[in-house]
């Protein structure tokens, strides 16, 4: 996976080398990470400091383009499918969307 990430990051012309290094290390950290992803917790699982995470998170990165290129690189065009995670919809009690009687 690491080689695919580095290849895709190199193909993105608006990402410079320091940012490529950080994003590759960040994704490697998130793979082995457990728990809440705070700067302090990620510091424990990587060689990067909290301050480094803070500085790089304040910069913009086109994750949509990155995800599209990862998918295009990893999967042939005819093997792709889209899915939506609706975990943001409230699902408790009477607030459940589509709740009704089945006849």
C-alpha cells in the first residue's frame, strides 16, 4: 500500500516533497493506530511531534483528488462501485428516518 500512496502523491503536481512525506507517514500511522486520532495520540504511534501534526493539518490538501487517484490506480474502471455511509443520520427512537408501520 505504501508504494501506491507514494506513486499517487508523486503524480499530484500541487503536492511538494515535504507534504508528500508527511501524508505518507500520516496514512501509515493511521493504519496501525487505535483509538481517538488526536495529535498527542498519533505522536505515540509515529516519529512525528504534536507540533508537526498541527502545522501540517493547518495546510490544505486535496483529499478528494487523492482518493480518486488511489481508486483509479488500484481498481480497473469496470470494477468500481460507489457506496455511502449514512452513519450521520439520526437513528434513535422516533427520529429514525423512514420509520413507519408495515402493513
